[in-house]
């Protein structure tokens, strides 16, 4: 399978997941299928980041998309107020953080000064996240999920720090399929254990079914269409949000 094929599978799983998220009457198995989506997007992203010619531009694009999703989310919750809200949808932030950590680690490998500089930037952002509401009072009306889209926070993002670490692991193990498989399986087991301990739905472990798809990656990119995926993400969430709250009510 090419990166394009994997992205298409991830996209379909993501839509099913979000249908389950917005529509209360939707069958729970939609969310189970949805657990495959984000790991596949992570896998595609790390290979894309490996091959990209301009990493600075790539990081900037993801960061601007993160800000764009923050503005988009805030606008929807303002114009279309609902009891549950639009939701925390900002995959671009998570992908940006993964890429930033990858660049930091590789920076240390090439040049320690450069690595320390990037590490300092990340640390400063974590501190600035908590200081921003005092510096700019108008940001106090933003909840944590929105604020982190502007000042990226490693601990507070849509998928959490564990999945940021998983993305970094996928990058550095991308050519070591056996070790990648072991790490990915152990991560899936840890998610199962965490959900069992904390109670509630036990579905995240089903991300395990993304692994066979990853192992079928043939090293080819396939059709680009990256801007289609960038556009489709906010478009489909808004469409489902609107249908669930203002049409099928």
C-alpha cells in the first residue's frame, strides 16, 4: 500500500469515528473502527516528514493549520452554541508536536547547540502557555484545548503526550519493522490496561489493527492530494457537527 492508500483508509475510519462522536444513536462499533485512524495518520506523517525537502516550511504549515483549527473551533462554538460544543478537533497540533520533537532529537544528533536551542524553544512554549492568560487577558476566555492550539503544550493536546511519544517512536523505528511492531503492540496493550484501570469504554486497544496496514506500506507515496486531506478534516467535522445539532434533532 502507498501512503495515499493508507491515508484514504485512515480518512474513512476517522469519518466513522466522528459520526459516532456526534450522533448519540450511532452504534458503538464506529468508535472501535475509528481507533485505527490516528495511528495510520501518524505513520503516514512520519514517512512524509522523513522525505520532505523543507522541514521548516513543513513545521510552519502544521503550526499555522493548528492556529487555523483553533480559530475555526472558537468561531463555531460562538456562532453555533450547543450543549456539548463542537469538540476538540486539532490533529494538526499533535502532528506538529511530533515533528518538532523529531527535529529536536535529530538536532542533538547533528549539532548539540542546535538541539539545545530547539529544546529551549519547546520548554519556553510550555511556560508561556501558562503565562499567556496573564499577558493577554482576552485569552482567558479560551479553554485549554483552544489555547494549546496557539501555544503548543505537550501535555494538553487532543491525543495526549503518550501518542506524541508514539509518533516519535514510529519515526525512529520506521525502517525496523520488527522492533516497530513490538513497540506498537506494547503501546496498544498499555492503552488497554489504562482504560481497564480508569473504567469507561475499552476501545483504544483496537488501534492494534492499524499495524497490519502499516506493515503493508510499499515505500511509495501515491497521488499527493495533501491539500485535500488538510481541507477535508475541518470540513467533515463541521458538516457532522451541524447535522447532529441542527438537522437531526
